[in-house]
C-alpha cells in the first residue's frame, strides 16, 4: 500500500488502523497535521501500536470489529504494567484517533468514547496539612495561662497561619512581629539569609500580641 509522500517508517500507521488507503491517509493526517508536539506524537503512536498488538493477540483483526468492551479490557490490562497517568494517556490517544476516524467517515462510532480511565489523585506534597477545624482544636488545646503556653501557642500559630517552616519559626524574635498599616506582620528568616514578611491572620495577631506583651523570645530554647 502506498501512503502519502512516502512517510517515515515511524509514522506509518499500524495494520489494524489501515484497512483501506482512505483510512491509512486519514490516520497519517492525524499524526502529522493534527499533532504538532513531537513527544505527544511519539506517545500516541506507541499507544496505537500497543493497542494494535493487544487486538492481534486477542484475535481482533478488523478495525470495525473493535468494541467499547475491547478498549475497556485493553485499559484494564495496561493498569497491570503502567502507572495511571500513562494508562490515561493511552486511552486519550485512542479516543482522539477514533474521533478523527469518525469525522473522516472511516468509522460510524468511537468505541473508546464511553471507556473510563483509572482514577489518579495528584498529591501536592507528602507533608500532612491540618484543616481549619483541626488547627483551631490544636491551638485551643494549648494552656496559655503560663509563659510557656503563650510561647508555644505563638510558635504553632505562626506555622499554622503562615505555613512557615519549623526552622524559620524558631529563628524568630519578638522584634520579628511588628505592626504596619494597622496590621500585624511577621518577618521570617529563611535559609541563605533570606527574609520575607507575611501579613498575619487576626487570630495570629492576637497570639503574637499577647506573647510580645510578655517580652517572649519566640524560640523553643527560650522559657
């Protein structure tokens, strides 16, 4: 079969997607005219070849024989070998390619359209974060009737309301809490001698204000 402009071997569509010259032309256009990014093109080509190999292994030889349950079974098998993001990318490649074939009147419907990929929850970090109720409960549990309690509540309050690192919080001194424009601010000392100012939540203003009135150094080694 002769394809358009004798494309490079790596762009020649896999057999199941080239049942006719019209289909081969349509698929080739998908990987050349529709996908501009080289990395995406390579990933989508790998996905279609992977699906073609799966179909061949399961006795599916014709593109028109591919059904939604075939795609779903393929996705399930992929999950045994690849991470959820990779599986979802494979499914996205098939969806887009099948859509392109439907628009080009090669297929009547998209067998991948109704297939759902695996769930993938993206975590922003490994450090646990307190929710509002948990933070309030923690701060309320501190006995602020003593100097130590005032200091501890101020220290924990800084970390809760500014997301400051422990080291930056421990390096604070009384002068690092100040009022500017009728609002309280804290000065945090980061690594490399860097400093940055952070506006205070009204509750943090109260904690730091009371601690400052007692002349506390906001460091764990101070009592």
